[in-house]
C-alpha cells in the first residue's frame, strides 16, 4: 500500500529560508485562531513575499490578544491610526487588510528554545513606501516616524 502526502507548491516555497532583510509583501489571509491555552485568541496573518529572496515565499505571523501591543507595528504599516491617547482606532479591521502591500522585516528564527528547525519570521513592519532598501530601516521597532 502506497503512503502519499499532498505537498503543494506553496508548501515547497514555505520551507525556503529568506535572507534576513526588508521585503515588500502582500497580505494574503487573516483569520482568528484559538490559542494553545484555549482561553484566548490569536490573529493569524499570512503574507507572501513579492520580490527578491522572498518572492513567492509565504510567511505566517501571529498576534496574540494577550500581547496586543505586538500588533501595533502591523497596524501602523497598514495605515491604521494609533495614538497614546486613544490606542488603535476601534474601527480597525484586520481582515480588511487582505490584499494590501506593506514592508516586512523577515529574519531567521529557531524558536523560543533556539533549537527548533530554522524558519522565516517577521519581526517588524513598515508602510510600503517607507523602505526602498534593506539597509534603510534596520530594527525600526514599529516604524515610529
């Protein structure tokens, strides 16, 4: 009896490690998922690289409702309003960002323990027009300008 597995072209591209740097990406999918603690939710954002090393490479990222401030750089990059007085615009909708293009800073991660298999991870976001080369915005931490 043959044992088969459906490995798609997207699966093959997902395993490609991207050279760390800033890349233009398109937001492909946004969904809410029950967190592993079963008492909170994560917002999963799936992006796909548009150019260079990242072209065609899908990279998922998660924002936890328990660490909501982690989503602020993404909200800013997609044009959402953020202020210290009001927080994030209450009408901001993560799903409405599908199809938008932004810059993502992609790095190689080995997980919390440092011993996991290397994988692509997004550690920062910026508006598309804000970055023209990978050298311009190293470690901008939410692109505060």
